């Protein structure tokens, strides 16, 4: 599952790339959902927020997936309030250990290159650990991680993009490639864990 919040469409675009990467593994089924919006419609229109027809997730939905990749804009180095509000509704899953052992990952978008990008990734990983998820990032086996020739998002903690102070930038190809890589990486790890639970050898 790819679960995200997006104001101007940058995180939504990365969510699509994460899904593409996960689906590159044959047999992988990926659902894309968003968390509920908290901003009134009039404010959204005034701020130029992206219209998003993606179905809204319910907390109970999460239990049915082997892996969940969370996408959120960086807000002062933290996740967006909409994503935090959704996490705050997961107490029932936490109390039943319903997400323990499932794979979790995070991706983000920040307004500027030093706009709290890495802090948002790391702080969003904290509730995943409280939920008992197996948290993975974006390893350096993704070669774009080491690129220094352009403004790029992403970090060892997860994929990302830099949206610009007014949301004027669009994700670059390295950003999209990082999201696809992370999506595939998450799907691969989730599959390996599922096979281990079933006692199936990877050589089979």
C-alpha cells in the first residue's frame, strides 16, 4: 500500500512512482490511498491545492497489507498535520500488534533543499517503529543517491523531491527513479519476509 498526503501534487507524483517500482516485481499488487484532508475546501482553492481523486484510507485498511509506504510533505522538519492525524487514529492497530513485522518506509517533499527533508523522513519513521514495523530506507545501491549535479531530493532514509518555495518545481528524473527504486526495494523485502514466514526457501 502507498499511503500519502499531498497539497500541490508533488508527493502524489512520487506515490505513483513508488507504486510503479513495487509493481515491477511480478505478482505484486499495490493500492494507492491518501489520508483525509483537514483543510477546508475554500482554503484549498485559495491556496491552489491539487484536486486529488485518490480514494481515502481508513485505519483498518492497513492491516491487510504486507508493506505500507507513507508519503508526506515536510512541515518544519515534521510530517504534515494530515498524516499525523491519521497516525493518531492507529491506536487500535497498535494495541493488537496488527502491524508488527510489516514493512514500512517513508518518502517526502520539502519546499527547499534544506527545508527539513531528512528530519521529516526520520521523524515519520518513529511511529512506524512504535507500531512494530520493519523500517527501511533508500540504500546507496540506488546510484542517484550520490548525484551532485543537480538539486535532488531523497536521502538514505527515503525518497523525496524539492518542491520549491511556491511549489513551482516538479520532481526530477532522479527523484522519480529514487521513488521507483524504493518501491521495488520495499516490495522485495516484504516478499522475502512473507516467504520466510511460510518457510519457503528463496532458492525455491
